[in-house]
C-alpha cells in the first residue's frame, strides 16, 4: 500500500490521479489533498477518499471548506504554509505535485526535505529553481519521477541505461492548435481558439502554453535538470499525432522512443507504481489507427517563446525564473483579454532584457525574482509599452 498526497487535486492531473487511485484501491491510499480555490470539488474528493488532511490555499475559502466537511474526520487547513504541511504529512510514500505555476516550488522543497519521493507534474518547480531542487533531492536521497508525458517518456527510455551516455534527447510537441500558422494569422487569434488543443485535455494555463510553444520551452528547461543535460543535447520535434512521447539518442547512434495514446493517466499510472509496472484497463494503441506518424522541425521564429526558453536555459542563473514568472503573468493577461497572443512573447523578452540577472541565485533570490518580474510584466501589460 502506497500513501499518496496530491498537491493540486482539483486540476486536470489531480483529478486523473484520483481516477488511477480509485481503480487500484488495494495499492494506493490518499493521505492529503490540496486545491487553490475549488471548494466544491475538493470537498467532494475529501468525502470520497477520506484523506487525513485537506488544504485550500486561498484562505478566504477556509470557512466554506470547513463547513462543507463538518462532521467529517478530515482535518482542514488553509494557506501557503498549510500546503507545505500537506507535502510533509507523516507516512506519505509519494507526493504528487500538480500545482499550477511557481506555487509548487516551496511545497515541493518542503516535501523533499521531509524525505518524500516526488511525482512531479509541476514543471515550473524545476524551471524556476532546478539547481536547488535537484541538489536537495540528491542530498535527501529522494526520487523525482516525472509525470509530464514527455519527461516520463525520457525517464522510461533511460531505465537500465545508467552506464550509457546520452548524446541527445528529442521532446515531441503536437504543435498545438496553431501548427503551421504564420504570424499574420496569430495576430488576431482568440482565447477560445487557443484553448482548442487537438490532442490533450488540459487546464487553461498549460493549454495556452502549448499553443504558444512555451510549454515545450519550459519542458526543455525541466529536462536539463531532470536528466543532467546541456542545451545542445535537447531538441524539439513537432509530432502532430502525439503517439511518440519523446526519444533518447545514445552515443552509439541508437535511439529509444516511448509510445502510447495521448492519455495523461498513462504517465500518472507509471509514476505512482514505479519501479513496477502494474496492469491497467486503458485503451491500447493500434498501429492500424495511426498508419502514418509524421515529424517536422519546430518553428522557433513564429513561436518565439520556444526560442526565448532556449535562450534562458543557456544564460542560466535566474533567467529561467524570469521567463516563467513573465509567462505566467502574460498567460493570465491573455486569458483576461488584456493582451494579444503574439504580444505575450514581447513582454517576456522585455522582462529578460530589463530584470536583474543573478548568475548564482539563492532560494530567496528566486522568490524575489519571481515577485519583481510579475510586477514589471504587469506594468508592461497595463501600460502597453512592450
């Protein structure tokens, strides 16, 4: 029996994780659940799975959640520090971090320091402070098991290859809803158009990131820290069918690819059970349904976010943190109708040029960089001066 704490249980990854747990009641038990503000869903999950602890990070929602769980033995807390308490809950075997954005950083660090293995579905944690997080995981002997389909694919391809050097990895991208479109088309795309992902059912923020290719850029940075690679060892290939989830090329020229249908429950299932593989009733892939698998080079001129992410990776320091903070701000602004699709890249680039660069940041430096970048990016959006 594994005891699982889920940080971000009401989002897309969190809800699918609970589906996997529900399908395997003899293998998993829920220890703690957290959400930002979705009281109704969190309360329903708590009543169904009976964790010891639930946390709502929006403190204004505490009374509502407490009332919804009145009479239940479940402990209810609220706020950022309570998230860290959930991440450190005793007798937890695995903490699945599925919080949106940089909010996942502090709870993930807390979980690592308490010796918990991490199933990481929050790429921003490694984007913002990958050097600190990976060093802590090594210090505390904690496993970080990726849940993103691309990084799970690389992770699976590397099992049994510890003594063999990696020459390069290829992260695949569907291309999103605007694959093949030019800048003239993208000038006037709407939120509704950007949210229509062709293959994956995801939350709004990650879906916009996919449309702009920033999601792939963040995955590039995450891959550096997960697998100890340099920027030149990471490439992105557009693969519209989303069947090959990523590939590893070894120094002898041989390549491994991990394949499967585009269903996030597959990498979740793998992360929860690791190092074992357990049976599932998921739909099986058929080659006859996909007689052609195609690939193309990513268009980094049109989708500039991917290029900006590579630039940040090469600069290092707090630059990826700047990119991530600016991106979170502009995605929210785009979803609120305050900024155009292409202008998101303009704001991110200006933040990269004007925010203070720190070559060897501390955790406090990262947190302050995140805070200051959001303020500056917000001013750019408000004043329309990018």
